[in-house]
């Protein structure tokens, strides 16, 4: 229902109209902007969005209702609540989404006025020019993450606030993940075996176990069990660099050692026999020593280790790839070897086998040709 002083009313044709003072002309006459919608909330949302994006409307000339809960207050309360149960890295991600994108655009909304129309405009702005680092918009994945935070904050606010939206979400864009070909992997492994040290050993291990970057950086020798010819590696920790949000600290980021990505990421992986001799050469007497350094109090930061891999592949003339390519390469080799999807999913630490099949299986042209050749046997 329209509130006194808002200048929002329902027209005879059933639509709602809101008139907002834009300014005054040369003779001092008031100049208004009109907004139309199918409902009061839709018009209210359009007006709030126009104010937040600076469409020539002076927000200070409006008369906010003291009973309205601004969305920025709901965001603050939601962030405070989730911080108690989120990993530090996850909280930092949500905090940045709120600070960089949601609060500047939607924070001055009354929470109840965040409508489909307002969010459609918000989505369009994010996709078109929402990036803060470079010209252009944000990725579809980032926009979906932002909308997820918006909905979660609204659900947290509750009390009659609409949390069900009929939106056309941006389609998920899938990037082509390049994996090492068999020839490239053979050249890389040969290079790693020349004057092998702990850091080369770690990359070799990732190619045959699918460990994540942070997981191999956090790996200690007591995580590797030499049980005769049936050695295993157990993933218990990960190392990552996260943003420092507490004002009492001077650093902008810091390195932390924490639990793995999810409960399913805590796992035990059998080690192939081809790695046994290499692991035995570098095995440390102190089980608390890190695998990549051989020292108890010295680890390798993930960013530093990824740069180390990039220097290796540059030295052998392979096109630049990130560290996660070793994990995708491992998954592809496993599919080529005939692994069943469930086994591969558990080795990779996924909670759902669909994640493994959709994101980590990259059929090569050779695999496709062999599959097509099976048609010949039918005729």
C-alpha cells in the first residue's frame, strides 16, 4: 500500500505510478520523473534503483519512512550471522560480493521493495559493466553468486519480505579447460625426473592423485602411509591465502592452514606403484615435515608453487597452463584408463559424481574416435 508523502498511486488503468522530484526548471517550477509498474512494490523498487544509480534524482530530497528496513541493514545482519559457521575464505568471498556489488547498488532499497524488475535491472548492469578490475561485465558465475547472496540475505530478514523471484538468470558459461596431452605429460614427467627435488616430486604426485594446489602445499609426511607396496596419501588440510578483514590487522591478506574444501575432500587416496621409489628417496625422518620443503615450519605458498609449475612448463615449451590443469589431467587419464565414475569422484573428493562428469571429464579426440569405432562392430 502506498504511504503518505511517497507520491505513488494506482492509476485508473490499473497500473501504479510514482512521481519523483528531479529538480526545478529555469523559472523555478518543479520537474518530476514518473515511474510505472504493475504493483506498488515494483514502482518503489524502480525509484530506489534510479536513486542508487544516480539517474538525476537527489536521494536527499526523498522522505524515507522510518519503519522501512534498508537492505544494507539486512546484509550486515546476514554477514554477522554466517560468519560464525563459514570458513574464513568463504566469508571473505561473501563480504567482498556485498561490499563491491550488492551494497552500492541495492543497499539503500527498503528490503521489501527489491522486486523482480529491480533485480533484472541489477543483473543487466552487472553483466554489462559490473567488473571493477577491467572494462566490461562480470562472469555469469559471479552474477549467480551475487544473486545467491541477495536471496540468502532476504531470507534471513524474513518478516513478510518477498524471497521468491521469477528471474531469467544468466546462462552458465563453460570455459574450455585445457589438459595436458599424453605427449605433453610425458615430456613434463621426464623433465620432473631430471634432478628431482621436493617441489618437482609434489607436481608428479598431483599428476597421479589429482590433489588440489592447496592440498599438496599442506601435505606432510605423516599424511603418507607406506604400507608395504600399498601406500596411501590422506588429505586432511589445505593452505590458502585469504583477505584480512579485521581492522586490527595491517596485512591485506594472510596465509592460513585450514580444513579442506568440504567434508568429502577429507579422503584417502591409494598411491600408484610408479611413485613409490620417488617418495622413498625424499622421505623425511620427522613426520611433521612438509613434503614440498622437507622442513617442519616452512611451507610453500600456493601462489608461489603455481608459479613454479609455470616455470617448468615454460622451460619445456608447453603452452601456459594453471596448476588446476594437473587435476583435470589426472581425471582425464583415469577416464581413459576405464575408471568407474563413482571411484574417480571419491578420489577427487567430490560430493556428487555429476560434478566429476560435468567438470572434470574431458574426452580427447582419440577417446571420441575409439567410441565412434565401436559403431563399426555393430554392422
